[in-house]
C-alpha cells in the first residue's frame, strides 16, 4: 500500500458567517497526481492554504508525511514546493537571482544550490532569459519562472494552485508536460484547477469539490461511471418541431433532450449505437440536419449532474 | 541563510529605483528649496540690527545685563536694547517706521518665569524654531528671546541651588564659554533661526524611512504579498529572515540620509552648529528608528494593507504635527497637556534630540533624547520580531 503523503480530516474553515470548508477530508498517496477540481470559490485554494498552515482553521486536522502540520514545522516545509496562482517573484531580481534566492531558503550549500538552480532553469526552459528581469518576460515565461522558483529545491510534494490561469495554450502545454515530468521523477503532485481538461489529462486521482464540500472522488473513469450520462449525441438541425423532440425522447436509452440555438443535445444512458438510432430517426422522418456527432461525458458532465451547475462559466 | 537574505535584500532595495529616487529627491530637493528660500533672508539677517524695548522690574537688573550679552553676534551688533517702562515701550512700538526711536518689539522680563516678546501686532512668539510671519526682524527677536529664556532659566536655577556660582555663570556668558551649572553647555548655541528647518527636514527624512521598514514584513508574510506567501511556506527562520531584511533596509535608508546630510553640510554649507559628528549620529539613529517603526507597524496582521499604510502616514504626518514640525508651539502644548505623547512620538523624540543639540549642545538633555530614540528603536524591533514569528492567518 502506498504511503499517505497528505491526510486532511473533517476540516472546517469559516470566514465569519461563510463556511469555506465544511468537514472536508482527503487523502493523497505518494506518487499521485492529485487533482482538486471545482468552480471558483469552491474552496480549493482555502484547502491548500490550510494544508500549508498559511490559514488557520476552525476544526479538523491535517497531516503531511504522517506528521501534524503547523506553521513551525520547518522539517515538513522543507519537503514541500508551492507554485501559487499569483506570480511570486521580486521585480528587482533577474530570473537567475530570483530562483537562486528562493532556492536558498531551502538549500544552504552553495554548490548544490547552483546545480539545482541551473536544473530548474533548464526544466522550465528559461536558459535564454537568465539575466532578464520579470517585467521583461511575457505572461507565459513569467509563469514558468514562478514554477522554477517553487520547484528548484526538488521537493517531494509539489502544490500547483491554478498555475495555468491566463496562460497561452503553448505555455500551458509546456507547463503540463513539466508537471508530468516532475511526477515521473518521483514528486507527489497536488494540482488545483477549474479547467477540467487539464485535470483530466494530468491527474490520476481527482476530487471534485463545491461549496467547501467533497462532491465526488476517484479516477476520471470512475467519476464518469458515477453518472447516468454515458454519451451525448449532438445534432445541428434547423427548425425542429416540438413533436419531433418528443419523439426523440422516446428513443431507446435517451433520458434527456435539449434544443437550443439550432443545436439538439440528446443525452443517453447506456446503449452502444445511440448515434445510429438518432441518425435513423432523422432519415425515417425526412428531417434534414447539418451535422451529427457523439460526445463522451466529461468531468463537467459529472459536476453538472451532481450539483446541477457548470464547473466554470462558458468562455 | 542570513547573509544570503541580507545581500539579496540589499540588492533589491538598491535596485528599487523608485523608492530610492523619491527618498533622495525628498531630501536633496527640499534641502535646496529651503536653502534657496532662506539664504538671502539669512544674509540680510546678519546685517540687521533690531532696536528693542526691554521692560524690567527694579530687582531684575540681572536679566537686563544678560540680555545685553546677546547684543552682539560674531562681532556684529544684532540688537539695540532700550531700557524703558512698559507704557513708554508701547508708545515706542506704535511709532512710525521712519521714526528713529521706533522699536521693533518689546521684551518684557518683569516676570523671569514668563518672559514675553511683544510684537507690533501684540503677537507673542513662543519659539525660535519657526519664522514668524512678521519677517526677519521678528525672527531675530524670537530667536534671541528663545536663547535669553535659556540663559534666564539657568541663572534662576543657579540662584536657587547655589548662588555662589552666579558670578561664574555670568562670566561664562560674557566669555561665551560653554560650562554652565549641572554640566549644561551652550556649545550648540546656534542662533541661526533657519537651521531648525533643516533639522525638521532630517526628522522627516528619518520618518519617511518607515516606508522602507514596512517593505520587510510585506515580503515575508503570506497575508501581505504572494512573495510573502512563498517565504512563509519555506522552512526559513522567520525572525532571522526579517532581521536580515531589516538590516538591509537600515543600511540603504541610512545611506540615503547620509547623502542628504552630506549635501546639506558640504554642498549647501548649512551651519548646523555644535559638533557635526553628533548631527550625523543623531541622523543615523533617527533613520534606524524610522525604519524600525515601519517594520513594527506592518506586523499588525489583522488590519488591511491599506489601513497599515494609512497608519504609517498618520504617524509620520500626525507625529510631525504634534512634534511641532508644522506649528511651532505644538510640542509645548502637547508637553503641557499630555507629555507622554512627546516621549513616544518618534518625530517628537527625534526633533527634541536635534533641538537639544542645537540649543544646549552635547549634554544631558541630548543624551536623554538619544536614549529615547534607541529605546523606541529597540522596542519596535523586538516587538516586530516577536509578532513576525511563524503563524497562520485568519484570511489571506
């Protein structure tokens, strides 16, 4: 059985009347890429901040590497790396100096630190920007510098708190590849995001949270199996009449039909040839359509079905 | 770790061109402005002889004699004393400007403990620290009366404690020697009424250093900045980390103060009077107090960053106001109504040290002020370090 790296039990955090975390619990095993998924304000960052002892909490307990976490636990902090959603670097220091400074808070040996800093720079591919000041870097490069500052000391547990917010797709892919590599090198990763695609791509264990509570937990496949929806058939069709929609609802395995903006979404539960059945219906009733395709459920569907709302606002 | 943090924080502070620029600009520009504004007035002052009426009671001949000691400054006649009765003095004050008997003011020394300076508009000037709106002659009078009050109190004290020393004291006035009763000295008897403006400038420079002190906890506490959060999750010893940051801020701010002071002394040739080494010492200690004050205030984690900034500005400006940097006799009023404020208000403590240095020279009062400065500094640093120890925050 893998060692438990992080264990949170019945955590309660209140901001006056607002309950940010409501008896929240989780366990993270060594070597996992643990995804903490939830909409904005669901309590992801609060969980992380409590875990790191930055925030005080009202109830519950937190153990890291088997020890109770507290602000004074410097031995535990030495094993943790944090990449926050806000870029945390000094504008007055160059790329190299920033990484060296923050690495120096963990690594005292100068030679070892120099080696680690060089490795971190290579890792985030900032070799050409060593002498650049943060203000001269693009948003994506700045995020990569932020990551380098958080991981240069080679921590065993790395927390990535929404590291790809406001990052271009190219840099985002680079960051995700880097995180996968860190995990391959032995680090346990905690990844918080409201981007379900990233979590699905990266994480081998996912916890979905909302309003400070755990909504569901498991692997991506396990989560999808928890819901009724197994397939959505989408048809681009114009001027569909109400009686046709009613008839489609009566097709095998169909449990929900929505028609908006000339897009018909048919949700199916079970069945292997749902798209064929729908196409046949259109053919038999001489209804013309532009396009028909099938979509497998996403984590958003999981969240939608459990909570009745979208994981994030439509972008 | 300590040296690494200190060296890097020093680099960060030095590269913060905006902060350094503003601090330097404040001292150099304001110093130049004061110099430009007062230099010509000061030159005029040196060539001005002010005719003044002195009203005394019969048993106060001693004071009149003492006042005459102040007639000459650097060999030039600054004061022409006319001894008259109060009613006659008022008549002389009312005379036309071109009348040769006209006096510019009345010094009423009938009550030794309440020496009054009466100006044409019946306005009393309580302190020499600031120029009155009446111009150069009134300022000279107020400056002289201020020194005269000191002389008078020393003589009164001598009479009470050891009358046998009176002759010695009076001789010391005549000879312009510096030895007075109870080791009091008037080596810093700089009667230049404008130098106090430059002392006020140094006091404000020192207090503005609080902003640099505030940057230390700002970059080491999670509830202050993202960098603070990064430091808070690291395994560093927070007290040592903050101490290293504080030391770097002190080095940079002290350098700025010294540059400003060197500019005032060697470029603008401001005569601070007394021993310059003590002016430099007081300026350095004051700057350290300013930095420490900012460090201390920013440790209050339960209030917002904006509120903290406002508190610092209130302490700098409000403290400056209460210490008389803006209104001359405010410090005296505070001393009468609530003296404790003058003991804990950093601006008051600093300005008092400069005042003591300027008026009495290096002596008990000056050392007492330095002890207050050092005491307040130690309080701010130790309290700040205690508060900065590892903690969790209620909110970020």
